[in-house]
């Protein structure tokens, strides 16, 4: 069941090839605007590279990527999953705080719940509180070490879906 009964101003749709450029733009804009508040530049660059256009196209091809669209059909957010892992949820900064992220996560959880009892996420610091409020629990931590000595510690979170 959806997490919230809020009325959404946006609609969610499966991502198609024609969305690739707009999804990439949302990802890069959001990461460059939000992540420097939480992470050093090395980590910001890591996430920008992780969400390159090639990876966006792979996500679309998997059939597991979705977009949040405004009334005019513009891509304002995106989300993707792989098996029972939510692999990314990003909402353009100009559209955050309106329920768009909630809409995307609701849809991803619905997809995952069709086949799995538990949803997993490697949560960014910018989203850990949101996931916690949705019922996700921290079950461990992961660490990525970069060549310049920077370390990215992230929370592994899980939610029982049924
Ligand atoms: C995390 C992220 C996806 C959330 O997207 P969002 O569209 O802002 O999410 P929502 O609007 O659904 O919820 C955000 C907050 O707005 C509140 N909100 C939702 N709808 C609202 C509405 N109509 N009016 C006022 N507030 C609202 C929610 O309660 C939530 O509050 P909380 O953080 O205290 O729980 C977005 O902030 C983002 O892209 N961040 C950077 C990237 C990132 O961290 N991604 C996660 C990777 S794991």
C-alpha cells in the first residue's frame, strides 16, 4: 500500500528513452546542488559519475526506472530499483518538499512488494531521515574509500513491506 494518502501534484510513469537527457539533467543538477551540503567534493563527483548518461540508459533499459512528471510532462524527479534494492531517488531541488519523492518511493515500493517482503536502500545522508520516517531501519553501514583519503560511510536500511 502507498505510504501516504497525500494528493500528488505530479504523476509517475515508466522512464523511456526520450526521458534519458532530462533524467540525466535532474540527477546532475540535484547532486551538485544538494550533496555539497553533506559530502566533500570527491563524493559529489563520485555520485555524478555514478549517474552518468550511460547508466541512465541502462536503468531505462532495465524497465525499473521511473520518472515524476509535472503537468507539462517535464521530468522533475526519477527513481530506480534493482531486485529489492531502491538504487536511487532524486527530485530536482526546485520541486523538493512537495511530495514528489514520496510519490516515487511509493511506486518503487509497490513494484518491489510484488516479489519481495523487504525493500533495501543504501541511504544518502540527505535522505536517511525521510527513509527512517517511512519505516526503514538501519541494519548496517558500508564504506567506500577514495584515492585522496576521503571516506564515504553510508547507511544500509531495510523496510518490511508485508
Ligand atoms: C530525498 C528526496 C528524493 C526527497 O524528495 P522530495 O520530493 O523532497 O520528498 P517529499 O516532498 O516527498 O518529502 C520531503 C519532505 O517534504 C514533506 N512534504 C511532502 N509533501 C509535502 C507537501 N505537500 N507540503 C509540505 N511538505 C511536504 C515530507 O513530509 C518530507 O518531510 P520530512 O523530510 O520531514 O519527512 C530529495 O530531497 C532529493 O532528491 N534529495 C537529494 C538526493 C537524495 O538524497 N536522494 C536519495 C538517495 S538515497
